[in-house]
C-alpha cells in the first residue's frame, strides 16, 4: 500500500529515517489515532532530512492502558531528495 507519492525519476538518496506516533482510545473516544501514520511519516522525513522515503516499512503495535488502548505506528525507510 502506498503511503506517499512515488519518487521522481532522478533523486539523491539521503539517509535512513525513522518515525513513530501514537494515539489512544479511551472509553471509546479516539485521541490522535487517525493521524498517527501521517505524523510518523513526517517524523521519519525530518529524521532523514529528506522529501520522501523509499523502501518503507510500517509497523503497528498496541498496548492496553487500563482505561483503553494505546495504538502506535512506526515507519522507517531510506530518505531521498529531488536531484538533477
């Protein structure tokens, strides 16, 4: 499943980037759950100092927190920048 646009025809590989974001469901009310993939992807871009990622891996995990669940998404991949 694509989570970002395809890289341009010519690009420069930056470095690997990783990002993680979480949200919670407490008493059937969601807090930050729907945006966690986007937030994790943006964090991975910042860590790679890149405009996009290739070879991306997405992992979801969850924890029971007593009054609900904590849902987290981790994204990693090779960063790239547009090149000549």
